[in-house]
C-alpha cells in the first residue's frame, strides 16, 4: 500500500517544475526582443530598398542633384542615398547619382555588406530592364555606361550578354538606317540632276526645232522671192502679126512698115498661180495708134483660162511702139501677141 501524500504523487507524475517555466519564459522574451530589434528593422529596410516591379526605369527622376562628396559619405549615409534612389527609380542613372553606384560604394568601404550585396543581386533584373529601355531609345553611350555599371555589380550574369547583343544590333540598325538615308538622299539628288538635264535637253531640242522651222521659213521665202523674180524677168514670146486697120486698095500701092516695139513691160506673175506652180500662155490682140500707144487690148485665147488674163492685159497696155507707116505716114494697125508665163524651172 502506497502511503505517500497525494500531492507528492501528482507532482511526480505530471507537474512542470518552476525551473522549466523560467527557461521557457526567457526564450520567449528573447525571441520577441529579437523580432522587434533585429528581424523587423531588417525586413523594413529590405522592403524599402527593393523597387516596385516596373519594367523600365523612369528617366524623369534624373533631375535630383547628387551628393556633394560621395567618397566622404559613411556606409549608413550611402545606404540612405541608395534607398532614396531606389524609391525614386534611379537604379542605374543618372551617372554618379543612382542606387547601383551607391551600393557598390558601400561594398568598397565595407566588403561583404549584406544589405548592399542583397540589394544589388535582387535589383539586377530591374537595372537590366532600365538599360534595355535606354538601348531602345538609341542613347548608345549612356547604354554602354549602364552595361558597364551592371557588369561591375555582377560580371558573370548572362543578362549582360543579351544587353550587349541588343546594343550592337541597335547600333548596326542605326548605321544601316543612316546609310539608307544617305543613299536615298544621293538617289534624290541624282534624280533631280537627271530631271534638270532632261529639261535642259528638251529646251535645247525645242530651240533647235524652232531654229530649223525658222530656217525652213526663210528658205521658203527666198525660194518664193526667187520664183517671183524669175517670173518678172520672163520675156513674152510673141510673133508680130501686123494687120492694117484698113487694107489699102491694090491700085493705090505704096510702101508699108510694121509697128516696132520700143518699150516692153513684163507681166506680173499671179501669186496664186506661183503658189500652185501653174504655167501657161495668153494670146492678146491690141491696136497701135499713129502715136505708138497701145489701145483696145483683148484676150483672144489663153491656157489655162482666166489665170493670166489680167496680168497680160495690164502689161501690154503699157507697151509703147514706133507706129506703123504707109508711104511714110503713121497709121493704125492691129497686132496679136502671145505672152508666155513660165516659172523658169
């Protein structure tokens, strides 16, 4: 039979000793203190240092003036500057006033600083995105500086190879576009020169054609003038046939002399006939009075009809004769003459 007191039995079987409770209390207190003094501040700092998930860095934040003397800043000051730059999205730009340069300056002063090392590692992708945007904007010098900055933070990161390839491709694209623009400008200049040369050639041809037409007109005028002159110099061919106005009786007898042409006027060649290259003749009958003047000029026959009649009558009417005589006395006679109209070809 167990004679031990009941309370002793309960303590031995399930009660917790005061020492154990004290140890547990101390551990809990330490954990709480560690949370508020170490873990929570560290997480808050990390949260402040990590940028929002944006694809590109804002270039509008580059107007912030950098610290006067970065080398003189302490580690805590550099971390504060880095956090400010992160919040303002100044990851890799502008030069001398961005988060990456501040964090690397921290690592120079304090190698292995966990805050700076972790921040550079976790924000590398965001800095790469900002650099890629700079490449797309074709700010090649700035893009090269940012790539070099990222390479200092993580020289083995494969993203650097991609960025360098994109930068090289954009440079080649720009060079190609510039060359195409130069070629297009040269082609345009050549086209303009060819157009100007064509215009000059056309103008010269027009001048030559005008000169040729003018020369042809002048030649035609000279030829026409020559034909007119030749026509005016044509001498009518006519066989004088003298017939006394009244034949004397045979019983009267006496010597008769024919009328002699002493002034001949050449007929004018009709312009219409000259242009049509027409030739022909006209037979006229005329009366020569005792004074040698011509009267009563009539067309007896002509070929072609009515073309040269007027010219023949006008010319013959102005002829002058030495009058015919009978026994030395002037008398009136009727004559027939043929006027030949030739172009002298």
